[in-house]
């Protein structure tokens, strides 16, 4: 298994995040390409030139993320299959918000197939605390901004936290559920994932049913 260091901060990596130097915190997230393809590529670079399947595997490999350093309310981003994936640690206050605006959402019960079955719930997650989403707007593919701590109320009255896509004004709550009267047709995608333990999540595959 190879270790791939990813600087994953809310602000530094991200067109998503408004500048807020007082809150900026840097967090290095150690991710791993499961299966060791990356390690081979790093140690013996020429292998990729004669073994194209190794690159193909890396492009589709699961990604292991250490979530132990994510602070309450913080969003980090990792790359999975060339897509940005957000991991957000939601506070009890953020979770409480989710039940208060469901009448303003297009698909509050996640009936469209935008998530694994395990995430077809109000929180759209395996563990309430952690929201994991593909950070790509379901309209035309921009990357929405994470607005928090009351900043989202300028976009949706009475909702302190959420995601706003400035390209054409789509709005999503802290479960990635899309609000009504915006161009995005669907909730944000929840990728397949599983927790290995309290500090580690693998993005790209689900635990097998027992
Ligand atoms: S791409 Fe997000 S609103 Fe159009």
C-alpha cells in the first residue's frame, strides 16, 4: 500500500471556500491507494510505461482517508477517481438544521439514485457525524462553496450552513440535498464508502453485507 500525501484544507485546496484567515487550519490527510499500485509507480516509475493497466487501476482505486484530524465543522477534500470528494465533520447543531427546511428541498428523502442504499436517510451518511460527498454540482459540474457559521443564511434564510454553487446559483444543505427553484436537478452524489475504524474511511467501496 502506498501513502499519498494530500494537502486537504477547506481553504487552500479549494475554490470552494471563502477566505477566512482566522479560521484557516491546515490539515494534512494521509490517503492511501489501496492495493499498492501507487507504490510500484513511485519506486519503479518506468513500470507505468509498459504496464498501462497499473495506471488504469490507480485511476479507479479506492482511497483510504485518515479522518482523525478533522475538526468539528471542518471540510476536507481528497481526490477519488479524479473527482473531488468532501469529508465534512458535522456538529450536533448542523445535524439539527437538517430537519428544519425539508419543505424547501427537491428531494428531501433522497429518492433519486444519488447515493448508496446505506445513505438513503436524512443525514445521507453511514455515521451522522460524517458527510461524504462528491463535490461536483449536479447542474453543469462546478464545485460548490462550503458556507458555514451563518454565512449560508445570506443564500437561504434561516439555514446557517450549506453549499452554494456560484456558477448558476444552486444551493444544497449540509446533507448535499438540493433546494427548490435552482437549476441543479438532483442532490449531490454520495460515493460508496466504508469505515475501517473510527479514524479511517475507505472511499470507493462498501462493506459487504453480512
Ligand atoms: S453548475 Fe452549479 S449551478 Fe450550474
